C-alpha cells in the first residue's frame, strides 16, 4: 500500500514536456531521451501518454502543468500543425514566466528554424499555405521566441552515446 505523507501531499511535481515531430524521431532519439529521463527519476510528458483523437486542449493543459519544455526541432517539425500549436502555447506560458523552454536542434540548424530557411523552412511554408494569416503570425512569433533561447544542437550522434552511457 502506498503512503502519502502530509507534507508532500500538495507539493507540485515538476514535469518536463517533450515536443517533437513523432514519426520522424520517436523510436530513435526520443526513445533514448525518455529512457534517460526515466533513469534519472524525472517526470516527463510525451504524447504517447495522451489518447488519440483528443483535441489539443488536453496537451495544452499538460504544457501548463509543466515547469520545463524540451522542444526538439527536426526537419519535419514544422509540417505538423499540432507541433506548431504546441509551441504557441509554450510561448504564452514563457511570456507569463511559468515555463522554461529549451530548444534542441536535432539534425537541423538553429538559423534554419529561426530564419525559416532550408528544409525546415520549406516544411513551414508548405503548412502556411494551408493556414490562415493570424495563425501563421503566431507560429512565426513562437518559433522566433523559442529558437532564440539557449539550447542544444545535435546531429553527429554524440548525444546518443552520452545518453546510453557509452562514450
């Protein structure tokens, strides 16, 4: 039987929200990252924990409940309306001082994300053609805000070895 001690009962548990384009990196980099977070005892939220078919309201709530968000930008991140809407919500939380966002540039250059160039930019502009003006502006502001934060650039495989504990 699990016991709940009174002094810990109402203490909020810090959580890390992981934002990424699922089909591109879910079983590689994200799998390694999730394993490392679990080994370190860090609670995290990943979209596999959410039920398919739900709207973004539940994910937005998870973002608001988090203290830290890791945004893993990859070449296909910007082709996902869900990913783009998530970072808009993150920017709102950052602006309120309630969320720390750390960008991770996975096999994509930070300047391509902030400047909407290269393969990342191509995917963004393809999505923008199917979207409305106000939404595009919000996405661009969120991308600029988050991509200009201090983060990590990964692409040579070094992080995978470090996460696995094999150097």
